[in-house]
């Protein structure tokens, strides 16, 4: 029997540290609704993310949902189909229409040269994704948004801790950025999420995350329930101290993968190693398989690894424009489709060992 290796494994902080926060929950008898730990965590994130404001949420998806509502979007939102279900669902569940834009095959993020051709008089926003933590072309998106008076909501679920232009936090761009702190993400609060932004959206986002309740006598909009609870905040406060160590460890693991995979024709690491001014977070280990050179396609490699108890993930597959609920919508996204059929995310997480990476790469090499 082989030891099973999954694509990811949650990070756990020191148990005593977590317990010290749990003791405070017991003493304060406060479980949710902007408790003291949530407020403390929010302030820590403002420092770390370098934005003026942070709004914590129970998960990343509901963060996107309340952001779409708080920005008063209407009509159409230009977005990418090479993403997780959440991005597209957050647009449609607010009664808006997603307009699928193809991706740049080099970075797998939205192809900025195609955005303007999709803008109509109904377009109200652009919703790009920093895929695998690789920053979108934020400056070009900013230029387009300004020119056509559009809002920009970034799905930054993969991009916690990423910096660009040397010192800027990734969430400093766009109107609002969404982060996910799901168990499987680089940084977790069990489940959880946040919106980070410089604009004046705090009051509105707070309304939408708590049923639209303005005060005891007034409910002013159709809000959701998206509040982060104190146990999630305790996990966040415990884990935030490890973040530099987590990213450092992943950098080492990624480096080893790259050295080993460079020996194998037809397998290419997908994220550019050095992009000018970018501090990367190594949140995923995506590889692109060229079936002609490698002698096997992505699905065959996925199954071969699975037979040996290595559980890689076809991420993102299928693209959201091919979901049953969206396939009736128009889309011309050949690069996104190609990527979804050739990318495989290999296991990467804090406790993964060099020996385990060698085992994975030996299997990939032994065609
Ligand atoms: C994880 C993820 C989300 C949703 O976050 P949850 O916290 O799981 O709700 C949204 N978009 C992308 C790209 C993700 O990877």
C-alpha cells in the first residue's frame, strides 16, 4: 500500500496558540457578529494586505456575492471562464449576466486585449481572477475600467500575500478584491474569506453581510448572512503569524518540483518564475502537459498518478462556460478550453516533503 498524497492539506497552527484564543472566546461569551477576535483579525489583515479597509466573511464565495451587490452592478459583467464555480455564480445569483472573455495562454488570466471588444452599453464591471496567484495585468484593466467607467472586482482567492510592482499589495488594485481562507487555501481560517479595498464601501458591505439590517427598526436592503464567527477569527489570528514561513516553505517545494520536472519533456510549470516586481505566493503547482512531447495526455497522467495514490487535480476543469447552467450563454474562449484540458495541479502544501515530491516526479518521469 502506498501512502496517499492529496493535492493539498490544511495548515494547522500550534495547538496551544489556538487554545489561547479559544480561552478568550469562553471568557468573553461572544461567538459571532463582529466579536473582539474578528475585529482584531480584521486589523491584522489591514496591515498585512496594505488596504485601507477589510471586511471579513464566513467564506470567500459570500464575500464575492456581497461585493457584487454593494457595488450596485447592473446588466453584464465581463469575466473569465477559467475559474472556480464561485466567480461566475456570484454574478448570476445577483441577477447579472456573465460575459466570458478568453484568457492569455501565458498567464491563464483574463486576456486584456479582448476585454474592450466585449463591452456593451449594458456592461457595468469586470471580474478577473488572479489565477494560481499570478497577478492579472492590473494596470491595463485599470485603464479600460477608467475609460468605460466600469467597476473592477478581483477574485483574489489564490493570491493571499502576493505583491507586485515590488511593494504593492495585490488587493490595492481594483475597487474590491476577494480573498478565500478555505481550509485548502494557502492561508486558512477553517472556512472564511474577506474583501479588501481602499474605497468607501464599509457600511454597505456590512449591511449586505448581515441581512440588510441597518438598526433595530430598519432593514434597508436584501442582505445575506455572511458574517465570520469567532472560531474562524481565532484560527486566522493563529495562522497569520506563520504566513512568511508558509510562503517560504512552498517556494522551496516549488523549486524542487521545477528542478525535477525540467528533466521531463512535455511537462511545463505554468507560472512564470520571475515576473518583474512580483513577489509570488506559490499557492499552487500547476503544470501543462504537451501530449505529443510527453507521450500521454493530461487525463492519462491524472489517472496514472491516481493509480499510485497521488491525487492531483484538474483545476480548472471544466471551464464555467461549459457548466450545464451556463452552456446556453455565448462564449468564444478557445484558450481557456485548451488550458482546462492540459493543466494539472500537483500536490503542494506546507507539510509535503522533498521525498514525496521525488516520488511524484519519479512516477511522472516513468512514462
Ligand atoms: C476557493 C475559491 C473561491 C471561493 O472561496 P470559498 O472560500 O471556498 O467560498 C472563489 N474563487 C476561486 C478562484 C477559488 O479558488
